[in-house]
C-alpha cells in the first residue's frame, strides 16, 4: 500500500462547518491560504503557475479517521 503524504495544508479563517456560505460569492471577504510543508517551500515548485487561470487542488479532510488506500 502506498502512503499519501501532504505537501501543503489549506488554512481557513473558518473553524467549523457551521457558518460556511454555500455560495462562495457571498463571502468575498474570507481569505484562506495554502501553506507548504518546509521541504516544498521552494520557488521553483510554483514557477509557471502565473500562466494559468485556475489551480486545481486535490484534498482530503484532516480530521477523519479513515484509512486512505492507493492502488
């Protein structure tokens, strides 16, 4: 079995699921950030991203107790 290791974490000002707007356009003043693990905090890891319109994030919940398996 392969282990999935995060390279970054998303930090949000929201601390629970309650109060999160269903329509993101209604909360334009909420700002989150992506914080990379120290070994990935390198300029070349992000080089060229400014040329794209969108960035897709693949994520998993941190506070769940499920075993993640990769085949």
